[in-house]
C-alpha cells in the first residue's frame, strides 16, 4: 500500500480530528479562508481519510442530505494509521522526532540562494538580488520562510567592513 501524502492543511485538519474523542472534523480550528475547508475536506473524502455521518449538533453540519438530513464528517481508521496514531501510543509519552531534511529542486533560484549562502564569505542581499533577479524583500522573505521555517536552515548575518551585512548558512 502506498503512503498517502498530505498537504499542510490536510494534516492540520486530520490531526485535530484524530485528537478529538469522536474524531469530528468540525468545528475546524485551522485558519483556512473561503472555500479552502471545503476543498480540503473533499480531497480527504476522496482519499477515504474521512467519512460522512449523521450530524448531531448544528454547528458541525457539513452538508444537508434530503434523505439522511444534516451530515457531518469524522476521521476514519485510515486517517489514524496515516498519521501514525495507534491505541498503544496514547499510553506512551509522545516523542519528538527531528523532521526529515527537505531537498530543494536542482537548478532553482532557491538552490542558487543556498549555494551563495554556503560559500566562504556568504553573500549580501545585493549579490543575491543580482544572481536571482528577486527583489530585496523577496530575498529576506526566502530567508525567513523557505530557508528557516521549511528547510530548518540557520541563516546568520554579520556586518563586514566594506561589504555591508553578509548572510551565510553553515555547511552540513
């Protein structure tokens, strides 16, 4: 059986539901806007990770069915196993495992950015802007978002005489 890949939104909604005693999807606590909740739930339904059941509370209604009345959603046993949740784990204290290293695609501007930051002497915002064609605010956003949050890299900076602020990433 192939492993099911979940988006961040799917993982948040499913893990919240699996943490509840009844496995209910609603109310959704994730900060999704517009029709995003509906799209995520439709995708989870299609994968068999959640199922429709009769709604007991009005604030948990997913949709109305002419024959069955108000319908809500709950996590299926497949959702629990996809998230690695078993009954034995409830008794054991949770252990934190380090996230797997994320690989970036070859030949991308992000790869160029990382290579520049790993070179001896690092790189300035101006040098990165010239190499990637990005705006300075995009470079700083990539430091905070893609490199620090997503890839878990430590971006350091120091003021270098005659060069300005230089950013670098330690080599593994």
